[in-house]
C-alpha cells in the first residue's frame, strides 16, 4: 500500500492525470484517487501550518515554466478536483439501457455517519438503489420497480445496467446498518432513458395533459400492475 502511494505521488509530480496513473499501475481510478486524498488528509494533519499541498506545488511548477517569447502565455492547466467536499449525487443517461452516476460527500457527513453507526466509513455497507418512477409522484416507497446494488469500497461512480428505454429513474445512495435497515443518504436528480422507436413519441402526452388540466389527480400509468408486480424487486 505504501509502494502504491509513492508511485502515485511520483507520477502526479510528472504531470500524470489520475486516469493515466490508474492505467499505468493497472488499478482503478477510484483506488488511485482514494489513496492520494487519504495521503493528503494525513499530510495536512501532520503539517497543519503548511500552506501548500503537493498538488499546489505541482501546479506552481507548471505555472513557472518559461514559454518562448513568440507564444502566448496561458494559465497552466489545472485538472478538476476528484472530489468537491459536497453532498451530491448526479445521474445521467448513457443510452437506453445504461445509466451513469457519481457522488461526493462532505467530510463532516462521513464523520457524522461513522459516529451514528459506530463504524469506520470504509466498513459501512454502501448501496445504490435504482428506482423506476415513470409517470408517478415518487414518495420514496411507490416505485414501479427497484434494484439494489452493493458498492465496493473506494469508488465514487457507477454504471447502472438493466434499465429500460423510455422510462424515468432516480437513484439513492444508501447505507445498510447492522440491523439490516436501509438509510438513504443522498438522492439524485430524475433522468429519462431515450426511447428506441419513433412510434413511442408522445405516449404520455394525453395522460400528462389530463393531469395538468385537473381531469385526474395522478398521471395515468401506461400498463396495468397488480399489487404484487407493482413493488417487484429486480435482482
């Protein structure tokens, strides 16, 4: 583990991105980012009065490079941070059958959860719960279907498969307690998967119009669900 962080720091000082480092070391981007920022946390705790981290030093070295007089001096490229210390989760549609999500947490939120669960963050069982909320007012319990994904440690993004075209999805980042209770920590934005056929255009138009004009209290669903299939769990 020590060898890994030494290699990561050495490559960062040479200007490698996290993705390039992961490819070179034969590991994942999430693992590289996790080890790198863990190192920074420990470094800053041991050196509280240090004004510059290794990352800032690296950027300053780039900015001090002397360019030929006939070139325009531009601001050195700064790679976007791998985390922003914010509580957020975002959901995107890659295509009709795949979603992509990434998330971030404040350090204070992680510490609060560790204190509440009496466990280290790395030992907490983390999950993504994907809800199909097409044409309904989602209240957290009335999804048409949902699937639960167990997450490995040291990851902050995920590709979600098994979704269907022309549906609306939302994702929760949740944790499972030792008592098997699921606690939602973050909830994403809703996203629609693209339809596959032009003939599917406008399928909800009349249903939505009836709801907007007050003819019905809820948007009518396209299919008939029994009380059993309505809460179907997708393995």
